[in-house]
DNA sequence: AATGTGCGCAACCGCGTAAAA
DNA sequence: ATTTTACGCGGTTGCGCACAT
């Protein structure tokens, strides 16, 4: 395999980017798009390698980046997604519009890990630390890319695998899990997928839930179902009382097939509602508490004024504006845990969203039936992704901006740099 | 005030993969 | 079919700041 030739070239600047460099890069991409990244530095007049330019653009200069601290909802979503996807930061980031994989990775390593440990949860396995300790060798997240195997968090995959294992064929067929072809060749794309995020995301969930890696055998021990973990992550539950937290975990012993279809939605409602851009009035009886449409954690895609990305208003799905004033975890992320009295009239709504629909692009139709304002995850994510293809898009974004907005954008863009500006700039 | 330490963030590095030559 | 080039991803490093000693 060839290496980045640029990496070996000498006299290329490294380290922090100066405002001048940022300006050059931004101007160039605004005018011409990035095209071939390796040619960007030359065309933009930068003493940087293309890789560095790309990274700078993606992680810092992109106009659709959401700035500022992560909200509690975002953190919860990251935890939730990490339980399913492991350290696949780019895929996690795909579910958090405006956030970069690097940003999420840093947040995870510096902040979330710590919080989870403080709450008695092992950040690698998403299990209670006590349980991990008891089992001896703590399973670790395998993110080896050389193995060629799926690097889905094995603990999560294992948990899902356990669930899968528990199910009879009949039970499985009644679920809305996809019919996953076990004979499907293990394509490299599973390890390093280059497919649209939605398909990828669902594919991995499917793989996690339906494939049977060796780690997925039934262990006979208590199963902690990862989707419910955020109950333990909740601030409200952040007492650190591990006994209480443990009680929130899903116990295989209480598990029966009748609950599976409710307990096992393949994608968490928050993830879907976030990604789909659902704007669901909380009092809508069609998504009152169970299922995908139930999460009042929604954002107003039609409210560009609230967006950090003015050019992405409306349907392009880049505006991520959590509207919930409550914790996402209060029966919203995992509302199916609250089956109770409303179960019957809600479950069927959830069950309308069958995996084949999700996987074959008819998801939007199903959700439309439930909720007129919904849009497909696929469309949304694709649009989000297309935002990254800045060929001309960025230019149009800037063209759409009012002068003061451009100034504000530029101002925001340099906030961090200004904050980091050494004292030597004070005399300017 | 000087030094040490921890933390967060930005950027780099190495690798795998796909596409192009 | 093979080699080269480019891209994207995840892990790691290092800088700068804030706080403690």
C-alpha cells in the first residue's frame, strides 16, 4: 500500500494552524471546493500536506460544525451509540450532526469515560464495574482493524448475540430484525465500511444482533442489555448507587419472547429521531411513549434561526436542535422499557417499523404513516454526509449568508484561535 | 512567584481500503 | 493483475491552559 507521499515531504508546516492558514484554506475551498485534497495545499498556497488540510477543514473550518459544549442529550446519545458501535467514532459522529469524530472521541476519552466510571459503569463494556470485576478478565473493546472482523464492541455485540441466541427462529422471525444472511461473505466493508451511514449503521446493528460471533454464545449469566444502560447514565440516576443502578439493567432471567419485540428495537428512538429529524410533539398520541416516534427529544428542522448552520436549514437535516427540556433518558431513549398500560396501542406502531423497511429504504413510508413530519433516516444522513462534500456547497452556503452572518461565522470560526492566541498578539 | 500536575483539545501518525494508473 | 495514489478512520501524541502545591 502506498503511503501518503505528502507525509514524507520536507518543509511542510506542522502543528497548530494559524489564522492566516485557516483563511487561505477556507477561501480556497469556498471558491473551488476541496477537490483532490493532495492538491489543495499547493493551490491554496499552504505549506501543509493535503491530509492536514483535510483534517483542519473537517474538524474545524467546516461551516456546518456545531460549536460549543456537548449537551447532556448528545452525551447520552454518544454513550448509547458507543454501546452498540464501539469505538467507531465516525459512525457515532454521523448520528450527531455538526459534531466530528475527533471531537466525540476526545469527549469520550477525556470526559465520558470518567463519568461512567464514577457511576460504576465500565466504559468499555458498558456493564457495571462490579460485574466486570467479578468476571475476572474484563473484556476489552477490540478495534483492531487488522483482524478483518467486525470491530463492533464485542460486549455489546455479545449481549445482542445472546439475545439472538435466546430466540427461537419463530421468535426471531416475528421480530423486526432483518433477515440477515449469515452466508453473506464477510466483506471488508464491514470492518472499514464505505457505505452510506444509515445502511452502515443498520448493517452493524444487524450484524451485532444477528451474527453469531464466537463471543455471542449464550453464557448463561445475567445479560445486561446495552440499550437500557443509559438509565444508569442518567444524571437523575447518578447517585453512584450501584445497587440501584444494577436494578435498572436488563436481566435475562426476566426475559421472555413476548417482550422481545418491544424490548429489541434495532435502533434507539433517540438515535432515529435525532437522525431523522423528527419533530414530534410530545403530546401526539401516536408516539406517546413507546417506540421510535415517542421521543420528545426532537429538533426543529424548520427553524433555521436556531441553527449554528444557517445554510442547512430545513430539510437538509444538519440542524440539530434538541428541544427537550428533560433528560433524554426519562423513558425517551428507551421508552420500550415502559411497556405497561400503553403497550398494546404503541407496540404495533413500533412494529410497523420493521427491519426490512429500515434496510430497504421504505422506512420513510412507514414512519410517514406514523408521523407526517418524519423523514427517512437515510435521506437525512445522506444529506448530512453530502454536506461534507463541499464541492460548491460551501460556496453556496456562504452566498446564502447575510454579511453579518458571514462575519459572525468568521468570528465564531476564530473564537478558539483567538482564545488560544498567545500574549504576543496583544500588541496588535 | 515558581514549579508540578492533570486535563482538554488539536493535530499527527499509521494503517486499511478503494480507485486510478 | 499489479502497483500507485488518495482518502478516511482510529489511536496516539503533544501543546497550552488551569489549578494545586
